[in-house]
């Protein structure tokens, strides 16, 4: 093999870590969102079936819920990679808000719909109550 074609070890000094292409990240995000919806649907069906039979298996429910939490964690990683360098939208309480969220994940306040002139990089204020 030619010395020009040889790859250096990733832990070598001076080599930046490989960053995934944005298109690949978006594709993975779409696949994970579909998988999350299926997993949530299956978890709901499992819960109803356990209720119907009169007994719950906490270990099985915890296993399925942990899989969904794992998907959510990877989705958060992908969002941070896709939006690296951009300012994160924040609620009035200061918690970061994911794009497309309707409620704050920290305080539960309803968030106003993003207007046409507002970019993702601006702070999202809560909707007026009333």
C-alpha cells in the first residue's frame, strides 16, 4: 500500500476528528424519529395488554422505555452536531428548547409558534396566557 493512501490512527496528534456529513445526519435523524414513533406505539400497546391481563412487568416496561430514551439521546446528539456553532433557542426560564417544541422541557410553559421573521437562532418567548 502506498504511504499516501495509508490512514493515520484517529488518536494521532494533529488530526481533527471526522465529522459526519449533514445529509447523513439528517437521514439518521429521520430514521430515528420513525423508530421512536414505532417504539412508542409498541410500548403503548404493551402497556394496554398488560393492563388487560391484570399484571405489569416492570422490567419489560423499563427495557422498552430505556430504548426510547436511548433514541432520544442520539437525536439530541444529532441536533447538536447539525446546529453546532448556532445559538440555541431558549425559553424564558433559560432552558434550551429543541426546534419545533411546543412546550418547554424544563418548566412546561407553552411556547409561541415561530413567526416567519424569527430564525431558529433567536430566543423563543412563551405564548401569552389567557
